[in-house]
C-alpha cells in the first residue's frame, strides 16, 4: 500500500484532543445522518489487512469510529488504484492514509494516530548503524512484496529481495539468503516481546528508523458532517491510550506519548497493575516526541489510574502490584505473526 506520496508533517509536539470547538462542530452537525463509512485501502500488513490478520491501523480506526457511532466497511484495492479511488470515489475516505497537497484538497485528515517506522534488522552481530539505505550498497535486503517503502527503494543502494511476508523476510535473513530485512518497529516490538530469547541471541536491530511516515484517518470533504467525524474521532485518541485500548490493539505492554499535551512524555502501561519495576522500554507512538534519555536529568513521568506521577517513586503502591489477568509476553498465545526460528 502507498498511503501517501510524501512524508506527513513532522515536528508534532503534542497530541491535541477533544476541545470545546470540536464539541461545537459536533453539535452543529448533529442533524446529519452519516452512520456508515465506506473506506478504501490496500492490503499492507501489519497496518491494513483483512479481518483476522495483522492490521494495527484499521483496528484502531474501527474502534475509534465505533465509539462515535459510526460503522465502517473497508474495500481493498490494488496499490495503483488506491489514490484514484480515494480522490474520485465511490468511497468516503480511508482508515490509513498519508498526506500530500492533492489529497488535502479533497480530504479532511485526523490527527496522526500512528507512525510507520521501518527499522533495519540483521543477524546477531551485524552492522545496523546505517542512517540511510544508500549506505547499504551491495547488500541484499528483504522487503515484503506489495508493501510501500518509498518510490526509490529499488534504486536506493542495496539489492532488493522481495519476500511473501514478514515471516518470510525473517526466514530469508536467518538462512543467510539476505543480509538485512526492513521491519516496521511495531513488528520489531512484537518480536522482542513475544520471542525475547530469539530476539536477544539471533537478531540485531537498528537504533533509528530509516523511513518514517505518519498515518491518518481521512474522509472526503464533501461528506455533510465530515468535520464533525474528524473532530469526534480525534476526541477518542486520548481515551484509547489511557484505557489501554492502544496497548491491546498494538500488542504492546508500555506506550510512551505526550498524553496530556504539555510537551512532556508520559509512560502508560497496559494495565493499572503495572508490576513492581518501571519499564526497560516502551513503544514510542510519535518519533517527534522523544522521551528523556538515560543521561538526562529529567525524570520519567508515568500515567496510572488517570493521574500523572513525576517519577516511579511517586507512583502509589496500588499500581505496582501484579495483574493476574495481564498477558505475559513470554507465554503469549497471540498469533498475529507466526515466526519460526531455524
């Protein structure tokens, strides 16, 4: 899938949530009758896919629209047909789109709700320090057939080897058929959480994304209540983080994000029984919102039970217990990916 032809606007400093202006827009549009949206996408795992397959973006959008009383159906088209279908119909919008000027003339976009960040992965001990694909000239790199890695992926430097899936890319890497693979950071997070020993002993992960694009929910400007739909969807984003919906749908244990819009990062667990220790890592929702480094004097901030605590010592003991219903990644039965380790 190619959600957009250009990188979305960077420099996001805070998520801006439901405001009085949005509420006014909702009331203005209260007489409108849009209750079902016909969305268009391409199959682009792990962000968009058919039900029952990895589809992080569509899962989040469908939950957000469900909360504002909208039903959505998504039709999947070939990549070449996506932009014409999005701009000229017969669809109402898309659950996972990138921004560009042409699209902004026809569509209203939500706040970014997720990022597509591609990480370089090698076998254990491999050099993953490259800051751009051009530095990998002469190397073989696996990418999934049909995914969008940018228009110049075939001429960027490395020799491209197309795979059938994320699982196939990993197989090619582990059997020395390629030197590297590009994986979205959410897939990397899944491997580290659910295959911790193999991730530690078999793989080497890059520290930076080689490609970053923000994802947006978008609807056609000609919908009679388009602005209301976007405002109400934006209004659900904070709640979906604080009530752990993001964690559940992204299959992550901790998220770091500026959840209250004050320019500072908070760490939010997937349960208000987060355990006795702070997290060693958390999935960063937006790369422009960087958490404090280990050498920084700024303390880590935690959101628990709807409140923000300025360091781990201030988190009440009631939130440091063990939640018996909380999934243990080491014993997870989640099957959104079926990696094998040869």
